C-alpha cells in the first residue's frame, strides 16, 4: 500500500511542477505582450516601481537596520536601472549600463543573502524582500526588451537606409 501512494505522490508532484511552469510561462508571455503594446505606460510603471523600491530601501535602512553596504548596493542597482530606463524602449542588452545592472543585481543578491543569513525572519518576509527589492526592477527591464522590437528606425539611430 505504501508503494502505490508513493508513486501517486511523485507522479502528482511532477504534474504540478509541469502545470506551474506552464502557468508562469503563460503569465510572462502575457506580460511581455502588454509591455510591447503599451510601451509608454510601461515606462511609467517601471519608473514608479523604481521609486517605490528606492523608498523601501531607505525605510529598510532606517527602521530594520539593513546596513549601509546593503543600502548603497541597492541604491546603486536602482541608479543603474534608471540609466537603463532612459534607453527604453530600445534597450541594448550589451550596453555597459545593462551589463552593470545585471552584475549589480547579483552583488545585491549576495549582500541580501548574507543579511538574511544572520537574522531569523519568516520565509514570506525573505521572499517578499527578494521579489520586490531585488528581482522586480531587473525583471521588468528584461521583460521590457521586447518593447524595442516594434520601434521604427529613426534618423537619430545612426544607421542609414539605402533605397
């Protein structure tokens, strides 16, 4: 009897993982379609989410004692995200600002890991911090890369078309 339940358990677990993966992929696809369709509104949403994350970094520093290094790393990531947002919707993935943003995000992730390693907080508090303060803005900008696909070339782009 225990073997059959174990097989059912692992089979159901695999099916749930597949369903969850398909749901996340569908949601991300839908979000990229919305970003592509409404690029100017998306830029405003990205800008205000950056402002909210900066405010939350300052509040975490003032009221939760996150530390100066943690604050400076988060603010550096947001400053680089602001520079990348200035290029929106034509974000160059290989620009120094975008690559620096990704590197700073990894460094911010490491500093957050060391911060939470030494403190006992619930899983929901930790995942809430990582979701909103570490992953939100870079993920928005990565999803926003598709918005540049429908932008028409201009004379300011530096390339000339021969007719």
